[in-house]
C-alpha cells in the first residue's frame, strides 16, 4: 500500500489569501525517500488546496503510513485527517514548523492518533520511519515511550546530500501552474539574523537558530530541472533571508548563462546588502523581494526584533529596488509589545510616506499573533491575568492548548502587552488598509482571521 503525504487546507477560521503553491517541501521528503530507501514504496502527495477533502479521505490507505504537514493555520484539519487515518490502522506522522514547536502538547493530547512528530528537517527522519527503523534509533523525532515523551537527538540535514526532486508524487500538480504561481525552492534553511543575534524575533515560532546553504551548483540544477520539465520560470527562495554572507555571489558565479528565470527572495532591513543587489540581482533574475519592516518605532524594534534600524535605511533600500526595477512586498505588524496609540499612528504615517515608491506592489498588514513557541505567546503564559482570562473564555490553559483561539490571543496580547485599546488598533490597521487600497495597491495578511 502506498505511503500518503497530506498538506491540509487552512482551518475554517482563517481566510485564504493566496494562490495554491506547489508542495515543494513534501516533494523533497518523497524524493529523498525514493533516492535513499532500499524498499521503494510508492508515495503520493495530496494537497487540499487543489484536492477536495472527500477524495483525500477516500484515498487514505489501510495499515500503511500517513504523513501530515502542519502549520499553525491548519492544525485542526491535520488532526481531522490523523483521526481518519488512524481508524484505518495507519502509522501517523506529524511534521512541519508548528509540530516542531508543540510536539509535547501533540503527544500529550493526541498520542492515540499521532505516533510520532518530526522535529526540524524531516527528510531523513521520514525515510527511516517509512523503512521501519525503530523509533529509538531515529534522529529528529519525538514519540511516546511508555507514558513518557521521548525526544531524540536533533541534527541538521546536509543539504549537499539532497537529491533532485520534481512533482511526480503530487496528484494533479498541473493545477498549480499559471502566471501567478511561484515554485518554492529552499537553498537556504534558517535565518542568518537568528544566528547573528542568538535569538529569533518575538513573533517567530520556529525553534531553531541555525542557517545552512545548499551547494550553488545543486541549487541551479534543481531549478533547471523544474524549468525544463514543467516550463515554469518563477521561483521563490524560501530562506528567511537571502543575503547570507557571499551566498548570492556564489550563486551568481555558478548560474548557467542560458538559464533565464524570475526569482523571489526574503530580506530583512538589517541584513539587506545593496551592493549585492546592484551587482547580482539582474543576473540572478531577482524580480520580487518580500521585505520585513514590521515597525518603524525604535523601541518596539528593540523589544521585538533585538535590532533597530531607521527610516533612512528603509528608504535607501526602496530606492535601490526602484532603480533595479525589482518589485517589493513590504510587511508591517501592528500590536507588537510596547505598541501605543502614538506608535501605531507613527507606523501608519510611515507606511503612507513610502507608498510613493513605484517598486512597492503589495503591503502586508498584520496584527501581531501570539503563535505557540513565540516570545509573544510566552509573555501571555507568564501573565497570570492573561492566563485566567483565556481559561475563563475557552476552558483551556495556554500551556496545554494545541488549537488556540487566535482572535482571543491577539486581543489579550494587545490588552496586556500594549498601551492601546484593541478596537483603536484595529481601526488604525483598517484605515491604513483602505488608504493603501484607494491608490490601487494590494493589501494582504496571510494570517487573516474571520470575524
């Protein structure tokens, strides 16, 4: 019986604000298994963004292995599929950023339907699970051993050992490809700023502070394969920050001259390197940058990002991107700890001032969300009044809940960690959104919650 990998859709309380993207991360797991396994079981990937739930339930195997990719925005659906898969006698594996942060809570509450949780890199761990290796001998997993949660050694995968992958395992992959879709590649794993400052941003839930880079020649071989096989030319590098040391320069030196692509990247203000972009962006094909500004107030940046930057630094980057004709999607967050009416208005005013730059094609406006594993969440856990109010309204403790009430968490974060009424903060966010939309720019929040 085939192994099944599932990417659940967003849970009902989240608004779907993006086009479906190819399931690259699950394909790397499937291809790693194909390349290294001695057993060669068939693997199929089902993505609920393009495959209906009833078909996924219909295709659940009997007494096989079902791997489920989890994010904080699809954990309810992940649990739904885990329950159905376990009823058919399957070994059920959870993996992804969210389970990596809450593996103990998952195993405490759902050990009857989840056999183990993969923490961090999942390729080698899933290979060994599928090959029947004893859980005791598998790195990067947690599981229930007797009545005790056992977390094994956590180690990083050597990216140079990654085989090339394609979408042969993904059912109906053809539905992805249109002019709006980026194919995700991951030559960079981790965040260089987390390494540099030994700490993640307060709103980041990924529990790792390392950064690893794929061999540049392998990077381009992977992109070239996908382009030739599927006739696509838009690729999005998923690494938290693209400017990692001289990696962009090494990529430029190894890039095949005949390979013509469009590349999207992530950048942070503090690590953006204008020299690298001016010298290599055109040749690399960089056409879109997601730039995380978050906030303009210095104190809020210091509290939540461990670093500060000023308006002129941001303006300089926008001028560089405008000169290079690179589009920029700019991210802002309202309601970070320390927010007040004055700082929220300061953030709004700055957003309005930068709208003149023609490189900007989208603004991401978010309300700070305390996801499990973030410093924002820990601040609420440590606040007795916040804990009490959460229990009164949900009947759950913050330290135990796996499927939190995100609207309530946002409210409590503002109530106990900010100095502005929640309704006023929402009004400022909403009026900012309207002003941006009035000039024809797109505004999104990938963690948008339904009212």
